[in-house]
C-alpha cells in the first residue's frame, strides 16, 4: 500500500480547494459550527450560575470541561466526519467504496483525506475559546505544564472519538445501515465528560474512564489544569496513562475498521 | 377527510417499519436521559428549589425532553426541501385536495408513530423508575396527550417553513444551520426556560418555540394546562397562516419558473 503521505495531503488539498470555491458557504457553515458551542456553553453557564456548584465544582471549572470536550469533538470531526455512520452507509450503498478499494492507497487514508471537513475547525476554535474563557473565570494560572495538559486532553479525547468513529464505520461495512446508537458513544460520551465524573454512578464512570476512555482523556488532565485533587480512586498520576490508553483505544478502533473492510462484500451490481 | 386519514395511517406505518432504528433511538434517549438525570441530582444535592423548580420538576423536564426529542428534531426534516430541489414537489401541487393539509396529515402520522413508540415508553419507564411529576388523573393525561400532539403539529409547521426555503435558495441548509443553535437554546433543549434570566425568559415565553417542548413540560408538571394548550393552539394558527402565505408565494414563483 502507498506509504507516501504526499498522496493524502494532495487529496486533502483538493477537498479544501473545492470548499474554498464557495467562500460564503464555507464561512456560514464554519460559523454555524462555532455558534453551537457558544450557545451550549452559554446555556450551561446560565444553569450553573443559578445553582452555584455541581459535585463540588464551581461553574467556571465545569465550563472548562465543556470547552475541552467541544475542542476535541471539532478536531475529531475535521478528519472523522466522513466516518459517521450515515456517510459510510452512503459510500457502501452507492458502490463508491468498490472504487476506493481499487485505488493504490489505504482505504482509510483515502476516505479521511478526501472528505476532510474544515468547517469543524470552527467548532474546535470555539471550544478552545471556551477553555480560555472558563480558565480565566476559574482563575487558572497558565503555565507551560498546564497548557500542555489542556492540549493533552483535547488530543487524547479527539483520538478516542476518532477511534469510536472508525469502529462504527467498520461495523457499518457489515450492517450497511448506519445506526443512531453510535451517537451515544460519540456525542453522549463527550456530553457526559463535560461534567465532573464523580457525579455519575460507578457503572457509567467505569465505562467512560476505562472502556471508552473519553472521560479519562478529559477529566484527568483537567484536574491538573485546575489544580484539583481527584476523588478517591482517581490519583493524579493517572494522567501518565491518558495518552497510552487513548492510543490503545485508537488502535483498537483501527483494528475494528480493518475487520469491517475485510468483511465488506459490496451491495450489488 | 378520508384521504387525509389514509395519509395519516400511511405515515404511521412508514415510521413504524424501522424497528432497528427505533431501538437505537430509544437507547440514545435513555442514555442522554440518564446523564441529564445524574446532572440534576448532583445540582439539587444541596438545594430544594431553584427558580421555583424542584428536582422532581427538573427530572420531569428531562424525560419529557427525551421523549419528544425525535418528534421535534425529526430526521426527515429535509425531505420536503429535497423534493422541491429535484422538482418532485410539483406533483404535490397537482394532487387533489390541499397540499398543506396533505403534508401535515402524512407528517402527523409519522410523529404519532414516534409518540407511541418512543415518547410513551420513555415516559412510562422513567415514571416507574424515578419520582416524576406526571399527571395521574384521566383528565390530566388527556391534557398531556393533547399537548404532545399539538407539539408535533407545531414541529411540522417549522419543518414546512424551513423546507420552503428551498423554493428560493438551493443552499437551504445554511439558514437552518445558523438558526439552529438559537432554536436549540430558546426552545429549552439546553436548559429549562425557567432558568433563563428574566428578560430573556419573557422574550422566549412569547415565541412560537414554547409549544415545542416547554408547553408539554408545563402540562406534565401540573402547570395551568388549559393555558399552555391554548398557547400552542394560538401559535398553530399563526404558523398555519405563515405556511399558507409561503405556499402561495412559492406557487407563483414556480409558475414564473415554468414549473
């Protein structure tokens, strides 16, 4: 298989040029992706300010989690939007994927690079903006270490989300029909991780810390950014596990994608 | 009348056919409902009442929201716009009877199916597991049912207006995408409208977004049911007039284009 990254860069650049041909359209969509973050964060800020705290966390500290989760979501969807179940379902049903398999490139690389969606940079930027705003309100004293932790949270959570999308796409090669249930892991997992993990029951906590580690990726580094002690059972050194666990999950997602592609049989003529 | 009822039945059957999608949808609603429930339990741990709402009100809001989600944000929102763009919609204007009522009947058939297969089980299970403030009398249940059905009608009227944008622009999705975050917040899908600051709340209370979610929530939690339902009916009338005007204008536009 082609090991030259240049091919994928050229594919992505072609997609970008196509988007850039309609700048107004691109601007509206990018703005819309960002406005959603602003509105959601504003709504949650209104709610939390009414109550004053949740699970012992101040509103600004919770909003920092929201910002990290949205930044990770935006980043993951720039590359992974084409792996959403309905889009893979379309690739399979139209027979487009037959052509992808005949190309001298890795199918995953081709699908991801051809449909890079820069609109979601709007969501990532708005999420990063929310992190900065919330950190300011929470009185975070930015050091290079803390900035690194915030970046680690975003990168790892994005990797986990991308892993989920790869696994779900792999499953779609077998089932053909995409399923809304993937949303539970992608959007549900990120939504859940936007609140401090100690408010959930042990089953939910275990699932999103260790099985689908999006909670681990956001919550544990965020403890370091905010200078907080974790609850019992979540010692601070877990932050060293964040990157390896996220990488392992990403690899498992890649394996699921490959298994799905091996079972791909096309949908007819 | 008979033909509209037949369309309603057809819409109902169409939506009920997809069992796997239904199961996936129920799982999604249950998951988000559980997370939102955990959040409100944590929020209310040290407080009894906030902005006049207690934890039972908040949880009832959560599960009515999850129950009605697939009615308000129905996945077929772009079907009409796609039909307009491809030209198929012309057939709708040629068929006998009134196009607006025909589309409403078919859409209402589909949303009624969602109400029966998603809203009802979600509310029943949540009501059995948690302490919710759902009506216990036959009269109260009748009001809630009426309010949910009216919410479905209003959601169709919004879908119709957004779909009609395709008469004027091929990029009909952009307007919706820019408006969506505002609708999402103002209709109460992020947080209950009761937690908004007073000024914003007053503004939202007089908007056609209240009938979508907050009116059924108010009926469910024992608010003034007749007032909430009357408000929904009033907005249905306004949106109906708006829909008719749009359809009339669009019809002239199609003629100008030569069909």
